[in-house]
C-alpha cells in the first residue's frame, strides 16, 4: 500500500530532490504538486515541477499553481545563490509546460475531497498556500487530511536566514503561525533535524553513475551547485543537507525519527520574525493535547542515507 501525498514545494534544489524522491519511493503515491514562490518566483517553481514530472513520465500528476508572495504583501526575496538562477542550479529547464495542464488553486480542495481521510499533506516550501486554504475555505477546509508533514522552523539551533529564523517560516511568518495553529496532526521537521540530513558528493557521484532513473543527468550538476553554496555558508561542511526529503522519508520510514510533542508558535514580527517557539523546559506548561505538534528532534542519519540511496537506485516510476 502506498501513502497518498499532496506535496507543496518550491523547487529549489532540495525541493527537486524531494520531488524526485517522492516519485521514486514505491510507498508514496503523489496525487498532486502545488508550487508557488519561495526559493524562486512562482512561475519558475511551476516550470521546474513540470520539468521533473515530464522527465519522470508522470504527466498524470496534477500541477497546481500556488501563491506569488507572502500574506503580508511584502516584497519577496529569492535565493539564486543557493538554488541557481532558475532554481535547478546551473540547469536551464526546457519548457515542458506545454505538455501539462496547470491547475488553479481550487484543485487542492478537489484533491482533498477525492482522497478524503486517505491523504497526507507534505509542505516543504513557504506556508502561504496552506494558510490561504484556511482563509478561502474556512478553518475546517482540511479536516479530512490525515496529517501534515512540514519542513520548517529551528529548535535550539540557529536559523538559516537570520540568527533565529529558518527560511520557510521566515518568508511568511504570518502563514506559518496560522498553519501551526489551525492544522491538526502536524509533524514538523526543523533545521535541528534536517541540517543533519547530509548527502555527500561521493554519494551523488555514485548515483550519477548508477541510478537507473531518468533523473540521473540532473543529480550531479544540481547537487554541486547547492553544495558549493553550503560550503560558503558553513565552512567545513562535508555535504549538503537534503532538508525537503526528510518529511517524505518520515512517512515511509517512521522508525528513523524521534519526536517531542509540544505546541509550536511562530513569531510574526520584529527582530525574531519567523522564529519557531516551543516550551522545552523540563516541566513545560500544560497544553490541551489537541494543540500539540510532533517536533522532529532526532534522526538516525545512517538510515536516512541508506534509504535515500536505495530509492534513487531502484528507479520505480509507475503510478502506485
Ligand atoms: C528550507 O528553505 C529552502 O531554501 C529549502 O528548500 C528548504 O525547504 C530550508 O530552510
Ligand atoms: Ca523548499
């Protein structure tokens, strides 16, 4: 049996690895990909998703155009120095958009209805689209989703955009706060876990020789660009963190992760904008159980690497 996943991603290099991973993992059935602004502008993000879907021969997967900016209306900052001018490192994706239909936002509701009580939402980009679902369709709009697996935040470690804040939460902190408040059954993968999900150049070298998948030619150039950016920002780092692969792997390989249940809040304004907050005191303030989120605190990185390699080496791209 495969898990039905509606993926929200802003490719982006680690997002692209996440999309490829999701398409290749036999236990994941991708039922739609929502792509909006984030690492790159919305149009680019949609184009990159279309390219990956086309490469994988999975044009049956609906692509949904997400948002162009945060709820605050503030100008957006993109990150070409990390993800490349078009979001795929040095790769200039061919225009494969003409092969696929790009759906409007209301397609999300249709998918949620279609997979009622049998759908997991995975969000590895800004939280704007999910927050907008609650604004457009009400706080119960996503009640039939089983769980939300989200990459965002940073607990007890520094941020990656400011000293306090991680990129997905920082870029739309109003949305992040609202989603943490309104979504249920949230599994969160913050930097304190995803920073350790390191894939090395040697591993990618091996995959780019041996992966039987149609994604093989992309792996090395995309990774190299991303790794170089990380080497600049984190001197001595041995590889690059695949942040966005983590929540997907957590669905199919739950034994790899350990969680602490706490209520998560997000700072919306000021110097600590985008900071994720939870009560980690030995005796935290009691919270109603329904408001607790499962915060990823530890991961077995050796198992993470093994599963990553296994999935990219098997090349299963059929509809599950
Ligand atoms: C997150 O921000 C983005 O740059 C990455 O794709 C990831 O989703 C890491 O902070
Ligand atoms: Ca991302």
